[in-house]
């Protein structure tokens, strides 16, 4: 799931026993194994006329069936939408014959997340755009290793996408991962920017975005994804009930409004969400759209940084 640009970068920290690190890598690998199967299902199922709600629910159910946890709601972003579009309650939207769809899924094993995505072009008009993000991802991974500055990685992404005649989305970026933390503070930019130097053992979701538009995203009005920002005492009963549920069930990872219909009934669900957001307890993830309404493609995988390369988890 996409991360917007983070200002101010520093080290990810370190320490911990070697055995703990090995165990965490095994968990990332387990999540990646499940994620590959979910992506495979997505490629088979996605078709013109298929409802976004049906596809999202099927991918999330398959994640659980395979033994994984859903790390965030299935993102099914169309055309100028770059990220954060998931299906709403009763969503009637379906894939159209001219659509470019980004399918972005997250799987976790005990909180260790594999974040991955790909793009399908049903219009037949944006094949090169899809290739641009895919090749940018390949070239980014080729230069990633301990000691490599993220500026160089972002430069490879920018150069690859520009060579195809498109723009990288400069205010979206890949992001470091930690247990139950999807956006852990460090970024892999889509342009030549950033001071952080990769360290052995870092875990990153790397996700180039290419666009025919302006190369910047802005927030749209549609928002169906939330996560806990900070837990505080809550006075209203429905708000307290909702907070207790999402804190226990999702442990800080993003969740969809449609997942909560059995917890608090409408219209009280939206009132509770609004109350928790107003208090600074929840953060919203509005859909992100290219500012020029150009088509957007995305490619993403999760990697562990090694001394001379990266270990690809998905």
C-alpha cells in the first residue's frame, strides 16, 4: 500500500538477536509465499465486468484461507487513481473495458508484511505504461544493497520511467516495514532524492509508480481505509467499542470501513469513525489520484536488504 513522501529521513535502528532476525526473515518469506498465490488468483480473476467488491473480498478471503493475515484492505485503484481505493459497502463499481487497474495486496505472518502489487491494462492502450513501472522495479532492485543510497535507487526508477516517455509519481514512495508497522519511517523515493543509506537487514516495500499525467498525486474525496494513529481514552460507547475492536483485531494495520459493519451498526458506524478521527485516534487513507488525471501504473514487491543484493520476498 502506497506511502506518501516522508520529510526527514534517518536510520531505521538496529540491534536484536541474530536468531530474532532470522525468524523475522522467515516470517516475511512466509507472508511472501502466500502473497504470490493471492497475486496469482488476482491475475486469473480480474476481468472486465467483475465487481470491485467481489474481487476485493475474494482476495482477502484467499489470504486467510492460505493461512495469512490481511495486512491492509485490497487496493483496487483504477486509471488516474494511484492507490488507496478499496471497495465500499455495497460497492457497485466494476472493471471496465478501458480500465487500467492497480491490484495492491498485503499479507502478514505474525505482523511481518509482504506488500506487493501489479497493474493490468484492459484498454490495450497502456502497455508501455505498465512496462515502465515493471522495468523501474527491476532496475531499482538491481542497485539495492547495503551501502547504497536511496537517492541512487530513486534515480534508477526516475530514469527508467522517463526513458519510456512517462513521469514517475514523485510524491509517492516505497517504505520500510517493521512488525505490524506498514510505513516504518524510511522511504524508497521514485525520484533521485533522499539521504538514507541502505543497511543490511532493512526491509522495504519498493513500488515505482508511472503516469501519463503530472507526476504528482492529490487526495480525492473517497476514503474507505483507516488505521490507528494513537490510542486514547474514549467517552462515547460506540466509539469505544469500535476502537477496542480495531485495536485488538488489526494491531495498528490499516482496515476497511466495510470490515466493521458487524461491530457497530449504521448510522452509528460513520459517527464513531468520525469521532475517532476528530480526536486524532484514527488516520484516514483517502484515494490518491494523479493531479493531471493521467493513467497510473504500479509495480511493487517486498525485499530484505543484503550485503551485495536484496532478497525478494514476493
